[in-house]
C-alpha cells in the first residue's frame, strides 16, 4: 500500500486497538481516499478505517489479538 500511493506514513498516536497516522502522497499520484480505506480494511483484524484527506490523517481501529498498529 505505502509503496504505491504514499511517500510517508508517520504514527501520531496509538492506544489499545486504535492508531492514527499522518500520511503524504507521492507527487503526481492520482489519489482517492477509498483506495487506502479498502487496502487497510483488507488487513486481517482491522475493523474500521477512516481517511481524512483534508488533513492527511488515517485512523485505524483493529483487534489487538489479531494485528497491531
């Protein structure tokens, strides 16, 4: 995922079952937030993904027993 659309993915905060990241898209990339949402949702254990393209934020809720941030 990050190799395709993103040039940087920076963790902002993590707590039990939730993490927020700041991202930066590669220059010239045709970006649709739904692409990242779908890619992250496909990870086993991820329950919720929210992308805010205005502030370049990605919030992920996940099952700690299955995956981690």
